[in-house]
C-alpha cells in the first residue's frame, strides 16, 4: 500500500519519534533516509543561526539543522549521544540534529489531530499534527516548514 493510500483510507501512518530537549517529536518515516551518529558540522558563512553547517555524507554535502534552535527551544550541548536524522523532502536532503531517537510508532490516521491555531505561538506552523501515544503527546513535524529556504543556504 502506498503512503497516499494509507493516509486516505483511515489506515495507519508510521512515525519515527525522537527527543528534542525534554519534548517528543516525530516525522513521517517515509521521509527518513537514515539515522546516523553525531558528526561535527563545518560552519557556513551567512547561514541561518539554526543551520549548524554541513557534513560530508558519502560524497554529498548535507546541511545540518539544529532542530532545537529551529523550534525556538534551548539548544543543548554538543554530545556524542546526539543523533542526525537524514530526511528527504521537496527534493532536498538535510540532517536534523536531535537528542535521541525514541521509537517507530504506528498511529491510526484517525488519531491524528490538527494543532490548535495559536496566533501568539509562531512555532505552531512547524507542527502538522498531534497525537497521543501511550499517554504521551507526540508532535508530528511539518518538515517543509522546518527546512531552511534554499536562498538562505546559498553561501
């Protein structure tokens, strides 16, 4: 069954959940290419503050987005326990720097709820949906909103 069929027939969606600080987020597993350990990024001049820099991923230059910084959360210390989730969306591949990967979740599509419109909260545009899993509130990221615009990446 394709991803689109799963989303239209009330089926389940698979999410990769991970921690950013003390909060739990997730992304659609179909956009995840790989999960790798922390690698120090090479900074780029004039890059947005939430872009840590770039790393070499098997000959490809991969931008690294500090997800905590992008979401307006306190950015933690660099640690060898940090993880980079390599995602592909809208024809662009980038790495998301997170604290730890938690789990792969299968969530019924009907359990996904649209986040409330909170005008004072700018970060709501980063959240596509909310769901409760085993008593935990899981935020589903809108990867298109998290990605830096291509003009901002040109260094």
